C-alpha cells in the first residue's frame, strides 16, 4: 500500500525524498497529502532538522505518526470543526493554529473516496504548478534586472574607454606639436651658435693679420658701400600667420571657426564632435582636390596640411 501511495505522489510531480518522508511519517495517502500540504513551504533541510525535546512549543514541529496498535479516536476542534484521528494530530493542529477548544467525537474519520482523492491530488498539483510558475517568474525578473545591470555596466566601461582614448589622442597631438616647436627652437639656436662662431673666427683672423702687418686692429668690420643702383630689391618676407579660418560644411549646416595654425586635424574633428556630436572620419578639400582621412592624416597640423590662412572643407 505504501509503495502504491508513493507511486501516486511521484506521478503528481513531488520530489521522491519529500514523498517518501510524507508516506513514512503518516502511513497512508490521505495523511501524506495533508503532510505535504502543511509542509509545502519548508525545505528538506528544515523538515529533517531535529526539533528538540519541547516540540509542543514549536508551531513548525511535525506531529508524531500513529503508533502500531494505537486505537484510532476522533477528536474535533470546536474552533474550526476539523477532526483528527489521534491526540498527537490534534496537538499539532493546536500548535499550528493556536486553537484550544477540542472535544471527543463519536464520529470516525472516513477515508477519502476515490473522487475526493482525485480532487485533493488535483488541488495539490495545481498548487505545485502555481508555486513553480511563481518561482520561474521571479527568476525571469531577476535575470532581466541582472542583464540590464550588465548592459549598463558594459556601456559605462565602453564610454570610459572612448573618453580615455580621445584624451590620449589629444595628449599625443599636443606632445607632437610641442616636439615640433622645440625642434624649431633648437635649430634656430644651433644656427645662431654657428653664426656666432664664424663671426668670432673671422674677427680673430683679422686681428692676427693686422698684428702681423703692424697696423691698427679694426674694432669692427666696415662693409664696403654698395651702389644703390646695383642693389637688387629685396623680396618682401612671406607673411607669418598664427591662425587659420576654416569654413566647415557638415550635414547639419556650415560652421566657420578659427584655429591656431599648429592645431591638428584631430583637434579640429574633436571640436566639431563637441559642438554637434558628429563623428568625423575625413575632411575633403575641393581645390586642390585632397582628402584627409582619420588615422592617416589627422596628425597633421593646419600649417602642414596647407590649410593656412583659410580653407573650405567638406566634413564627412
């Protein structure tokens, strides 16, 4: 009989260990159904945990099973009208519900009919399905929240990386510009030193020559007069520009901005992006026809790219 009851419980979808405990503690299908319903919220660890010697004070304690040879008697709870086979079951009911009014009843507790068993089984099955569905919905909601947190974290990390990359590119462009300026200053310094050394050697040679010839050492060289007629007109020095005015044609309209001539094309692209959010991949000059591409030409300054003192560029 116990094996048949266990099979019925397993067919309903109950865990084998939980169903075995229900049959073992109650001895029949009806008691097992009541036990499973009363303990459906408990885990197996809680059910198996020892309850101690004062179980009557514990509302979660399990009632002891009927002992072998014990005469079944009917006790009735006057508070709710429920009937019990043994005093132990009545005490357990009292500990769970705090009902205190009980009386003996001459009525025997009739076993469940087949229809009642089926209805009880179906009721438990529906409760089990609802519980599992609720757990599934909770898991789905937790997964959705975790996915949203992960996507947000990934986007934040990507934004930080992009920001660091742009700052690094701006830093490299500034370092490159400073390196060029330092190189120009160093070249001028070397030219001045060479010119000073040449002048010093020339004066020294003239002094030695004058001493050998016994004449007065000239204090400074006197340049021979050059006829004005034969003096060629010196070409005007090329103007030195410090800024370049760019007329930038973007999909959102035209922009006109001025930049220092040592500004790189990358910095111009960053300025456009900061103004209207456009990602610049290239600049195109109509005349003469030329395209400046990101990653290839954006390290050039406006002066190096021939965009001084002004230029009209198509932004893409």
